[in-house]
C-alpha cells in the first residue's frame, strides 16, 4: 500500500471480488469490478452496492446543538425538527464559499449525525469545532463507522426483506436490524438518482452488511466509476470538482438549499449580495454528441473560451457525452450552442437542463 493511504473495512472484500483499486480521498478504493458501464446499468435496472466507508461522520450533541448547526449551514434545520428527518445542505465561510456539502440527520434527542465528504474531513472538523459554543459536544466518529449504499429500483425491496420492515421515507433515518442481528441506521438517501438507502453501521459490522447485501443475486458490487457517472446523470454536484470554497451556492445552482428566512448563518450576508446582484457565472449542464468531455476541457462560444468542464463523462443511460461547466449567465439558457475542445478536436455542444436523466425509480 502506498505510504499514507487508508483502507476501509471492506478492502479485503474488494480484493476478493477482483476490484480494480485506485487512490481516492486518501483511501484505496474500488473504481470498478465488472466494468463501469455494466455497474452503472445494474443500478439503473436493479440494485448496486457501494462501499462509502471513506466518508466522514460526525455527531453533534447537547442543548445548544441545534442552534450551533443552524448557524453553520445554509439550509433550515427546522426541517429536521421531527426525530429521524434529514436535510441536504452546504456549509459556507463568511464570503459564501462552499466549505463542504453535507447531510444532517436528526438521530436523537439533542443529537445530530452529520455525513461529510472524505476529502474534507480535517477541514470540516477544524471549522465546526472552531464555531461550536461551550457545552456542545462534537465527536468525529469516522474511523469507527461503516457506511454502505444500496441503490436502484430493487433496493427498497431488498432492504425490506433484510430488515423485516420497510425503510424510512425519503430523507429520513431509522434504526433497524439486518437479518435480525446486525444493528444499523437506515437512511433513505443516496447519490445516484435512484431510490435506495445508505446504511450506517459499526465499522466492525461492515463486512457482515456487505455480504448480506451481496447474497442477493440482483445486487451488483459497484465502484467509484459508476458512482460518478450515476451522480452526474442525476445532476448531483461533486465537491472539489463542481464546487469548492471559491464558489458560492447561488453560482453552483444550490440556491434551493439556502434559506434566508431562517435567520443568521455564516455566509448569509455574502450570499444575499450575490443573490441581489446576480451571479456572473452559473454551473450549467452541457450535452456533447461527438466525444467524451473531461474535467478541464475548454468550453467555447463561437471559438472563444467561455469556461471549462467541471464534471464530464460518457452517459451510459443517454449514450452520449454530458458535462457541467461554469458559464456566463447569458449562455446558460437550454439550447444555447457551444463547443468543447476534446484533445485536438473542437466538437459541437449544447446547453441542457439538469438533471440529465429524469426517469428513475425516484420519480415513480
């Protein structure tokens, strides 16, 4: 193992399944097993299981936990007032830059579970701890927590059989025992555009959960490659690629997770100024029929550079190239004709609305 790389509790399972391993967010992770397109289509058609144990998990507890988190994030945590509810949000700095995107789950009386991106773990810990008042407890549980995603149109049916009861509704979390013996939290969330669950367990139980899910013949093991193409088709942004601290949520197309009416939060004044003035550029969906757009490729209008590809890939569902890019607002109207430089060739492209794929199990 290269020096400094971590391994999830499922590393040996991936090796046994013949996964191709790559470095991601400081971990050795599976990028594919049978192949990215095959795994992608397995999730769209049936069910796929993903090792996401590399993600960061934090617990925030205490009488001041709600108020502290409400100040740290842009969305309104009153949407989680009912125990078991969850909300997607971003956490910004004073200038409105996106430090990370998160899901906050209300998991207990005066207790919240925050799931964050692996690559931002240290940054998030430092930022959150620096802004928590005395009396609010913060615990980084990442190293002792396992996280596994089961996604696809058959995912709910499978997890219902394993848990002996239906999972919670969308953006809710609840306790369960898989196979009557493995205690877990089932969160009805995901990053693929399909229905499914993200399963929170003790790291020591991750192998048992993984094997239980793969005991179903309709479940395929899936790697980072399929996870990326699935989330891009769904129009889900990736922190560090589609957004970072240099980008505000308005420009990133995430105004819907900013609740100005909730009161004060870090970054509110800066975001309000951007909303009033209007962003100069906005993250935009692009279709490319001839070639595969990749991160960093130049986007042109009448031969002049106007931006560059943020996320880009071949869409296994649509069978053509898709991408995101920050473009001048005047060029973000669907149907606007552009070009993308793909290596030594300039190919036609057009602006399209996101998500790129709309017919999934989440829409039925």
